[in-house]
């Protein structure tokens, strides 16, 4: 029988947690993503992290936030997105790189979220319907066409991105230099539905994929007032049947599948 120590050793190897397993090239990074299925940007949970696997000195050691990113390898996350891998905000609003295989697991959940979010709020519905009619659109175009200020559009898109109903892709223009994003509905980035149509079944398969990516996830200490998610470490309702509804983890907070 496999022991916990063996699993932890395997996790260290497969998630590249030791310097001797550091990623050297972006091709190595893409191979790491394909092997694990999904990667966070920074180490914030049991899920494997791209930046943690770089084992590179931070850009600015004494500065928080971006300063802690790898000094030269920090563009790799976005560059992997440019190679066709989806970057989603379903991990508590944080960026998550996923392979096509994991995107297929997400597909029934995100399609259900499209329906749920459109029915839940007229402003969300307006944005979703506009994207359906106009196609994927840049932020400036959406602000003009919908008559929204930047903060208003951000407040609309954020909850839709967190549940996978829409997907944002960063764009950089050189002349003149500026950064923006292209917003698309889930069914525009994944036009063909995956084989499964049951969000609840897909959620179970997605959770299995997340645990496989992590190899082993620590079991949180149980408290009388709740249960913690082993993937994102957030606490939820004590009733086990409600864990996916209450948890803040992007992997398990797809409420339509609960």
C-alpha cells in the first residue's frame, strides 16, 4: 500500500517542488502544464504552481506582489496562454492555466453557469447577450457599445469570469503601447460541447483532476463549525452536501453543479 511519505515524495517530484526539478525553458513549462493538467500562477494552494516550479530569484525580493514573481520567467504564464491554453479566473478569482482536457471537464459546468448568470441578473444578462451578438470584444469596445465606465464593466465581468461564464484574454498593442483584454463567452472559446452534459458529474471529475494534479492534498483539520476544502483550504458549511456551494475555491464553487 502506498504510504503518505511516498505520496509526498512523488508530489515533490511531479510538482517540481525542489530546485533540481526547476523549469529551464518555456517548452519545459508547457510540458509541466500538459502533465499536471492545470497550474496556478503562484503557490497559493495544494495545486501545482508554475512560478514555484521555476525556482528563480524574485524580481524584487523586498517588494510584495509582482516583485515576488520570477525575475526572468514571469512572462511564461501569459506566453502559455498565447500558445492556446486557456487562462481562467475560476480559482478564487486568480489565474489558472488549464489544458484542453481539463477545459473539457469544465465545459458542462461553465455552460450551466452561463444560463444561471443570465437568469440571475439583468446587467449580467445584458453583457452576455451583447457578447453573443457581437462576438468576443475588447474592453474599450464594450465600454462604448454598452455605455459603461471602466469600473462598471469591471464590476460586471468579475463575477462572470470567476464562475467561468466568460473568459478574458490579455492583449498587448505596440503602436501605441497599451494593454487591454478580449472578453468572450465560454461557448465562444469552447464552441463544441464536451461529451458530458451533467454539471454535477463534471464537477466530480474536475475535483479528481485537481487532486491528481496535486498528487496529494493535506487533509485540513476539522472544526466543529465547518469543513475545509483540501484543494483551496477555505472553509465551508459543515453539512457535506453543501461543501461545494459554500467553498471559495474556484475548482469547487461552481454553484450550478452543487
